[in-house]
C-alpha cells in the first residue's frame, strides 16, 4: 500500500511542478526558475529508503519529465535522476540522515544535476550560454526553490519512506 502512496505522491508533485508552479513563480523569474520537485523526492527516497527504489523512481519519472517538459534530448533527465538517486542510496545506505545532512545532500545533488544537464546541453550545442551565466541565472535560483521545497516537505516524506522501508523489511523476514 505504501508504494502506491509514494507513486501517487510523486505523480502529484510532477503535476504540481508543471501546472501550479508557473502561476506561483513571479513573472520576472518565470523563465529562470525550473522546479525539480520530483528530483527532490527521488533524493529523499535514496536517503530514507532503498537505492533500487530511488533508481526506479528516478528513471520512470525522469523519462516522464523528458517526454512532457523537455523535448531537446530524451533520456537525460531519466538517466541522471536515476543515477543520482541510486548513488545517494549507496552513499547513505547505512547512515542515519539528519535534517541538515538531508538538506545538504539535496542541495549538492540539485547543483550537480543542473550542472550536468547544462554541460550536456552545451556539448550538443543546445545552449550557447557560459556556465557562470547559467549558474547565476538558472541554477542557483532553482536551487533555492528546491531547498525550500525539501525543507517544507521533510517530515512527511521522511515518515512515508521510512514507513515503506519498514514494511519491506517485515515482508522480507516472512
């Protein structure tokens, strides 16, 4: 039952970042801020659940994001969302994450994710901006939005993923 809740939550967050957030973001920042709330939930799943779940959620919702929102190159968001979720799960598999550690990891992952996407776009000449300009104009404002979202949904998402991992551990013991 909890896996259904996780997928439903991710789908609702996916809808929220594409429909409601353009209305909430001020008009001057509308083209500069890109909400990646689904990516934040994928990192939470890597921190507080299994790494394979984070990989599965990252690849599936990343591909959905590639198809619906970003049509330049298919598969980039899916690959890096899954990869970042998996590596987060591998690095923090045995550690208990505090709120500061979780926010730091999410901040670093979002910065790395947007930077890798920028560099791939520059390799394929989709963008001609310099990295310094992209960092100031797009990446850092988006990073602050992701960190605010992560801080706002920390407690319910942590309980959801820890509850899901406890249910999975009980099912494996039986």
